[in-house]
C-alpha cells in the first residue's frame, strides 16, 4: 500500500514538473534563466523517475541501475538550483567557483557508477525484506552529503541575504525558492538520522523541491519578470509617491548613469527633477530618447510614477531627412548649425555656410513638368552630397534651395561649390537639350553672429549671383 501511494505521488510530481518544463520551453521570451530552470527541473524528473523504477522493479541489479540512473539528475539539482538563484538576483560568480560546483557532482557520479567494484561510495548495497534497497554508506558518500549540505546552506543564506530588498510579491517567490532547497535538505537529514529506518526519503524531498520551483514558475513567472525588464530597449524608472527611486532597469541606468550610484539607491534622493521638462528628451551620444510619465498604483495602497524612455533615434533621423532627396531637411538645419557654431568657437576652426539655388527652376517645372523637375532636384542633391558632403553637412533647405555647412575656410568652401556647379552643369537630361545651373553664395562665421544672420549673409550673396545670371540671360536673349 505504501509503495502504491509513493508511486502515485511520484507520477503526480513527474506530471507537474514535466508541465513546467514544457511551459518554459514554449515561452517566447529570451532569458538566460531558461537553461538553468529547464536543466534543474529535468534533473529532478530523472531523480523521480529513477525512484519510481526502483519501487516498481524487482531484483537487486535492476534497482541498482535505477539508482545510478537517478544520480545523473540528483547530483546536479542543487548546483543548478544555486546557479538559477544567482542568475535571478544578477550576482556574478567567478569561473573557478562554477567549475568547482560542477566538479564534485561529476566525481560523485563516477563513484556511484562504479559502486559494485569499489566501496568508496557504498560499502554495501542489498535488497531488504521490504523490497527496497538498503545501503551502508562509504566515506565518499558522506563527503558528497557534506558538499550538498554546504551548497544548500549557501543557497538558503544567499536567498535570505537578498530578502530585505524585495517587495511583498517578490518575498513570496523568495519563500518558495527557499523551500525548494530547504525541504530536500531537511528530508536528507531525516533519512541520515535513521528515523525512516533505511527508507530513503531524500528523493521525495527532491520532488517537493522541484514542485516548489514549478509553483514559482506557474504563479510568479520566475522567467518573465526581472530579466525581461532588464533587457528591455525602453528605459524604465519607477518612483514612489515621494519621487524616490523604487526600480530602474539596465537601459534606464545607461541613459541616466546617476541612477546606479549608491547616493541615489541608498539615500533615497528625491528624483522629482526627472519629471521636469529638462528630461522630456535626452541625447546620449548619437541616440535620442523621449520620456513618457504614467501614474501607477497597486492594491496595497502604493502609488507613484512610471517614467519610460523610448529610443526615438531612428524616428528622429527620418524626421530630419528630406523624403525625396535623402538629404537633411530644413528642420535639422538650424539646430545643427548652432552646434557647429558652438564647436567652431570652442576649437577656433573656420566654419562656412553656402546656399545654392537652381537657376530658372520654375521654367523647368512649367515647361517639362514637375516630375522632370524632381529629377533635376535629385540630380543636384546627389551632386552636392558627393562633392560637398566630404567637407560638411548638406541640406535641402526648401524647394529648389540647398544649404551646406562647411568645416573649412571661405576660399576652400567657394572652390568646392564651384566644383559642384561644374559637375551639375555637365549633367545631360533625356527630357531637354539645355543644361541647368545653380547660383550659390558663401559666408564665413565671424564668431559673434547668430545662425540666422550667418544664413542671411550667405543667402544674400547667392541672390546677387542669381541676379547676375538672370541679367546675363536676358542680355543674351535681347542680343539675339
């Protein structure tokens, strides 16, 4: 009767643990916890399965083979459980210690598989009148038990050490994970005390421990909580009602490094400033982030603000580009010019702005159509990009007007623009016989004027050349 009850209990444990393994494998979230959780539960399944076979199989040889089979899983349960907790709480473990953690189980496994030839692990193993195996432990057995005890104590101490910083929901999960190690350890101590009269209940402890981990996964989402938040591309900052930091994920600390300092985390500083207009948009290197603020509350009466920082670098890059030519657009011109002027004042390097405008472009549109006019615009954009883009930033300022911010002196900027004019005027178009030109003007930054004033100077010089071009064009027609 007792064996039947034990068999049914093991079957239920196998079914629940197997369901947890399947659920983890089907989970679409990428997580480094997955490997430890799956391997740990799989080792528990091996242990339970071997014990079931031991109970149901007659003959000493078959039962010993079942014990050996079970040890494949049994020796790795505690190391994997410890590594699962270490990874879950994001604590780094040196490679040397990781090797030691797995080295002892491998040696133990070898001694178990050679137990019939050596008495190091089992001095004697025989079939008792109750139909179960009775063993006389060897010295290596007690060394392995000491190792397991040490591992269990480290695990329990580690989880208890993490406990004070956890919130209510996390503490419940922490309690379950503590039970996952403490119950198997307790069952082993009871077995070694002799209270069970040689009946090995340590496997039952392993099963209960596996079911604890299973419960943690089913109820609290062991795999889908902390690490998913940490690996999000969005920066997350949770503030309480007094604007003190509750939680910040890895991305948030990359965007605002001060969040990871002991001053903020230990002294609970008021972070109300993060909700100000100053942090509505943040530039980190070449990346841009936009902040959103959402109020949060829970059933325990707690409330506060959730600040999310979304990467808008690509969106901003698209908004700053002209859709037809691919050049930077009018909206990005003045911010980039202001930055270039500040840099020029700081480094004392020359800076120029050149403005280019296609000559008689309205006539091209009116005579050959706007589609062909777009071809001319794209041709000028490509010309300026390839010739001027090596020396600065090229913009489509608006309509047929283009601008270039040069990081060089006036003379060099003028020569580059003349090269661009020569290249553009040499282009031949299928829809017309005439060539097209543009007029340009260049102004060098004097170190004092505003970006608008600098642009206006270049624009006026461009219009002077354009007027000269049109005067010459009219004179040529009159002479004809």
